[in-house]
């Protein structure tokens, strides 16, 4: 093996490392892009979660109003019946 052969092998190895380095940098850029997209998706999920929670609150308030209205109506009818019975 001559000195020239050694130099050629070292140059070939350097070229391989350069290609590997370029590929790793490309992979890192892709990972950073994915990370940024995930941050944006997380923000959207939080907004959606807030909307769902608000909707559930409105729905529960409607159920309570319906429940309370039924009780108030029943009490009103009972009082009207008692008043009518009492007045006679």
C-alpha cells in the first residue's frame, strides 16, 4: 500500500463522512419542522378543548334549566290546586 493509496482511502472516507453529515442535517431540519407542526397542532387542540368544555357547560346549564323548570311548574300547579281547594 503506497502513500497515494492511503491518501485516496482517506479522501474517500472524508467524502463518506461529508455525505453522512449532510444527511444528518437534513434529518434534523425535518425533525424541527415536525416539532413546529406539533406545537401548532397542540395549540389547536387546546382551542378545540376549550370550545368543547364551553359547549358542555351550555348543555349542562340547559339541562339544569329544564329540570328546574319542571320542578317550578309542578310546584306552581300544586300551589294553584291547593289555593283553589282552599278557597272553595
